[in-house]
């Protein structure tokens, strides 16, 4: 009887521990589900990704195959895939439309052929793309976009997300953001067009011969750092801000601009070198800086 009494006394604690362990294990098992799928493709495939919340990472490999690894973090999200020839569609479907935050989260790791046309649309989280040289389109609400060694035509539209493009090469880079910042580090692009309403812009690199670069930040600051070998015609104006230049500007050799330097010093125009490229910088109230990188 004495032994039976001790067991009765201890069993509720054991039961509680056991229940907690079971619940913890159950919560872990439903909190993440990994899915891996492979799609054989030919030529230049088109890959479309639609996600609500999470990380979308896309890189290239040397196989004519698209591999998708999806980690379903949220219990109210499922992954749908569809293949039609060399077109692959990947999308996150909400099981409960009222789900929010981590309940909707799916993280994607995707490997594609280098010459892939990629279209990614997501609300929040992040987009990371590396070494893909097809045409690329990104639409986000608050997700940050980080691109490295990508090419072709690159178009990025976001509300609050920041944009970083490192060593990007191709025909066109176009970015539109409301509050996010835009950084272009060592780009090799024929045409660059950037507009941000309240974010800052940083361009650090050389301007290609006959390239066109239009950078506009309405209330944010713009900084351009160029190399000593750069050759471009420059116009810069900030309606209520200031323009600061450390460049050795010569008079505009091609008369591309009718801009004259006002008394208040918030605009300037001139030529660096032979003036091969065309650079236009504008802002409403932000500060514009033009710096020669080699002099820093």
C-alpha cells in the first residue's frame, strides 16, 4: 500500500511531463514541413514564384532542371507547383485567409539554369537572386531584394523594401520604390533608371560608354561614386536640397542640357572626360553628392 501511494503521488507529475513532451514534439512537427520537387526543362525556362511571407532564394546551376525546396513554416500555408513545358509556376496558397505573419511563412530555395526568365512576387520577407542572366521581374510590398551577378533586363517594384544590386550586368536596370533605399554596386548596365519617393540612392561604379543613367529621389539623398576612367555628361538638380560635387566638371561639351548653375548652388551641369555616357540626377528636397571614388 505504501508503494502504491508513492506511485499515485508521483504519477500526475510524470503525466504532466509526458504530456508536455508530446505537445512539444507535435508543435515542432507541424511547424515546419519540407517539400522538394524537380522539373526537367529545355532552352530558356520561365519560373514564376508567388509568395506571401518568407525568404525566396534563387541561384543558378549547370543542370537543365529546376529544383524547388520549400520549407512550410506556417501551418496555414501550402505550396502549389505546376509545369507546362519549360514554364514552372510556384505559389503559396493560404489555407486560412485570415492568417497573418509566421502562419503564412514559406521559405523557398530554388535552383535554375543560368538563362532563366524569373518572375517573383511576394509581400514580405526577402528575395535573394544570384548568377541568373535571363530577364528578371520582382514585385514586393515590404520584402528586401538582394541581387548579385544578374543580367538581362531587371525590373524591381517595391513599397517598403530595400534594393541592392551588386555586380549586375545587362541591358536595363529599372527600380521603383516608395520608402526603400536603392544601392547599385559596381553595375555594368547600359541603362539605369531608379526612382524612390523617400529612400536614398547609392551608385558606386563606372558609367558605360553611351549608357544612360537616370536617378531620382524625391526626398531622399543620392550619392554617386564614379571611377577616374568614367566619361559622362552630367546634370544634377535638387529643388530644395543641395548639390555637392567633387568632380572636375568641364563645360557641357554636347549642349545636352540647358541647365545653368543657379546662385544657390542646388544644380549643376557639365562633362567628365569625353562625355560618352549621360547621367541625370534629380531630387525635390534631398542632397545630391557626386564623388570621384579614386579620390576618397
